[in-house]
C-alpha cells in the first residue's frame, strides 16, 4: 500500500524546493537503487513489486502492486522499484588533482552524462555553479546509472570558488576560440577544467578567471557545423587530460 | 489549414514503414528545416505559424494556427515550423578516409549525437547495420540539429560491408578489453571504426572481422564504473583518430 501522504511526499521530491526541505531524493530501478545502497546512501523508504528483491537494514520497505507503482513513478517504463534516499552531508571532499567545474549547465541529461564521465575518468569532485541543474533532479539521478553514488557534486558560487583556488590550481576553460587542446600542455598538478552553459558557453565573470583557454578543433565544414554538445566536449577534454597522465604516471 | 489526409500522412511518418513507402521524413524547428533546405534536400510541404519565415522554391506552403501545429507536432515544445522532406537517393558516396560503422545502435538520441559527432569530425560516411535505428526517425532528426543534412548515412548488411572492405581498409573495433587506444597506432589511410550496440557491444559475426581491438582506459574505480555510453565512447575515439592526423597533416 502507498498512503496518500507517501504519494504526496514522493511527488513533492520532483521539485528542488522539497528535496532541499526533506533532504531526500528519488531513485528508480534495481541497478540504480543498488548502487546507492552500496555507496552507503541512507535509505528512507523503498517501494517494489517484487518481495524478494531487497535485503535492507534501514528504512521502510513497502510491497506494492504494479498499478500503485505506476502512480508514483515518473518513468515511462516503470522499473519495479522506487526508493527514497537521504541526501548525504558533504564531508572531507577532496579538491586536489583534476576537478571539473560546470558554469550553468541546465540540461538534466547533460549533467547525468557528465557525472558518468567523471566516474569513468576518476574525477572525484564535480563543482557546479549554483545555477547548474540539481544533481538530485530525478532525470539526472536516472541518467547517471548509479555514477552519482561515486562522484561528489558540490554546488557553490563558482566565481568565489575559482578566485579561492586561482593560486593553488591551474584553471582551464573550454572555448570555441581557445587554443587547440592537443598542443596545449596539460598540467599534472591541481587543475580545474571549466565547461560552460549549453547555449552561452562560459559566462563573462568566470571567463576572467580562466588561465588557459582551450578548444577541440573541428574537422568538418567550418561554416556549417554546430558546436559540440557540452557533454561530448567534456568527454573529449577529460580524455585529453587523462591521456597525458596515462603516459607520465606509468 | 491542415487537412485530414495531411494529418494522416504526417502521423504515418513516425513509422519507418511509411517513411520508406513515401520516401519522406519530418523535420521540425526553423534551424533544422533551414539546414535541410540549405543542404539541397527536396521539400515536400511546410507548415508554419509565421508567414514571413520562409521563401521556398518548391513544395507546398501552409500557414497554420498554433492549435493546428500542436495537432501535427510530436515535440513537447512545438517549434513554429514543421516540414516534410523527401529522403534523397544516395549517389557517389565516398568510402575513403575515416569511416564510422555502427553495429546495431538502437537509441535515437545516441544515433543523433553520433551523427553530430561525424559532422564535427569531418566523417562524411556513416555505415549502419540494418538493425541500427533509422536516421530519419523524428527523434534522430531533431537531435542531430541539422548535422544529418551533411553526413551520408548508409544502411547495409555490416558483415558484407566489412568483408568487402577488409583488404582496402584498416578495421578497428571498440571493446571493453581492447588495447589502450592512446598507444595504438592509428592508420592514416582508409579506415573503418566499428562501434557496438548499447547493451551487447559488437556482435560475434562482426567481431570476427575486426583487425584491431581498441578501448578507452578507465581511471575510476575499476570494479564499479559502468561502461561508457556508446555516444561518449564514439566522441572520444573519433577525437583520438583525428588528433593524430591533426599533427601529421600540418
């Protein structure tokens, strides 16, 4: 059974305001839910159509019918399991090594993809400007496929953050007219790579704090090609930084 | 006005069967429609809420109300313009240089992203196995942002295609357990890079025809990280091939 108040709570968590208020978020699907449990996220409650699916220590467990699950899911193809987790407190986050920073990335799918890329490339900390889409937005949670459980996502005033780290870190930014990334030296110490908004790129106040402007050259018809999507550009640039360390650290 | 028969035609084009039968596809939004016109695609008909938006030479022009446009669009946010184009006949397609081949990529968003990547990296020809999602699927058309107008997408029996080109082309394939792409020599002559299906990777019959197995190393926790999404992996690998030619051709 799903009570009215439970439905109301679950539904409210589609809005950032209520996620902040309740310190909770929604995750759906066996794999995604398992990843959060394995990463030590505290479960609030779990709704599933399959009794045997989980052995949980904490949190409330509810066996529900398929039609009840349909009422609480927002997925087109319900995943047999929906869970509410508490948003963890951030502690001891590392700001060393290679850090990715996002200046107002707005699309949940892009943020989800970027979190997966951080996970793949071993980026522990993702810094997001306060205007960047919330990482606990259900669409982001689903598209990360569990990677969100392994990457620390920190929301902050990005101008202040970059100012604070400008002497300890090398700060790179992706621009259409930057220097070709292939030829640019990638520093191996503490480094921040900044990626900009989907439509407008890196904003003016952030641009002033960038120390090295880099770009991915295009090989197609120069006149016509659209810019690369921010998630694609992030994939390529993270690979560029990591490929250099791959050789030097061997 | 949009007549009943026009609505029926437009609606039918969401299915591959009818796109094949009518040799037509749907494009929506000013930018996307303009790109197809500029690339020389033949317009069948154009429906718009804004009279002054187009100067078209061929094809029928219909001024429609917003509510009529809502009836024929499948976009959540209608784009003020919807057009039907004829699917062009393929002529004189180049099979030289770097070619990308897809072995059963099923997700429209992934194919759309990959077509954009081909455009960016100057890949003129994209070979798709017959099971790969149709590039004239409306979701693919929209997500390519006009790049589809500049990339030749060819559907064929991929086993036959690779067999036919196995002596004239170097054939690379992306595998989880391939050799690290950074250290692998990327041939500068005729080359085919094969990417596999989202869930299953490259299929067994195709695998047998791969000459060099390559992979993108992961830097995160080896046990837990998901594989990279196929569009991400394609972005990184196309960049790897192009970065080498960037230096040799300068």
